[in-house]
């Protein structure tokens, strides 16, 4: 993979990282505890709020995992290991990285891992 391609992936990863941080900050309201004041909120409304909170917490968990994956990919770029499969050490196809710039496995190793 060329230096230009790697730098292009760096820019994509950095933009994704900024976007995830912005969405994390915007979503903080949804993860706040749900109040159990029945005088103020009916039982169904409270259940809806609790479901919304659970969904917001799961979205937050997924954002944090993606932030970690992006950090790991940026570290691999800095270390000169970006684009190499972590199992077989062959080059990951740029097209695969275009789909998921945080990919750590080539398509063959990813397929073998999925099959178990």
C-alpha cells in the first residue's frame, strides 16, 4: 500500500473519531438515570424512558468499542503495521480497508475465524 493511501486512511479514521466523539457528547442526555416519580411520569412513559436509556447505553458501548478500534488503527499507522493482517501478516486489500478502515484481518483470515 502506498504512503498516499495510508495517509488517506488516516484522514478517514481521524474524521470518524471526531464524529464519534461529537455523537457521544450529544447522546449523554439519553444515558441519564430514569426517575421513578409516578406523579410526574406514568408507568408506560417510564418504561419507554427506561427502554430509551437502555438503547442509549448500548449505542454508547458500541461507540466506545469503535473509538478503541480507531485508536488501534491509528497506532498501527504510526507503527508502520497498518494494512497488514494480524494473523498471517499479508497485506489487507485496500478495498476491504475502504469498507472498514479498522480491519485487522485479511478476508481469508477473517473467513477462517468466522467458520470457527
